[in-house]
C-alpha cells in the first residue's frame, strides 16, 4: 500500500501542478514564462510541481475580501448575497395574493 502511495501522490501532484500551470492566466505567472514552467513540471515532476506551487503563480490570500484581485468581484453563495435575498423579498411582494396565503 505504501508503495502505491509513493507513486500516486507525486503523480497527482504533478498532474495538479501541470493543469494549474496551463490554466493560469499569463499575467498571474511569476518568475518565468508559462511554457517554461510547464516544461519544468513535465521534466522534473516532483521538484517542478513543488516549485510551481510555491513560486510560479500569484496567489490571493484565502481570507481576502471579495473586491481583491484587480477589482474583480468573486462569486458569493446565494444565501450570503444580500442583493439576491432582497430580490426574493421583492418577488414575494409582487406576487398576487391567493385565498390560502393569508
């Protein structure tokens, strides 16, 4: 079992790092051009993957505000979105009353 994990963990790390590398926007890549990072991850799977994760990409802090990241607004769950909740109240007020609604 341990032999399988010693093979699968680096493989999963390499696959994750490669997909993350090729799907990252060019302006978010640090230190080297994106194709060079991809080649590094493919040629040196363990070292290249760890290097990409640590130094290759600009990352935002996990607890950042929704307005960080160049003015882009991040997605908010509907039950945490006050605008969505207000629209539900507005929809409820606009519905015609039925006999059993009270």
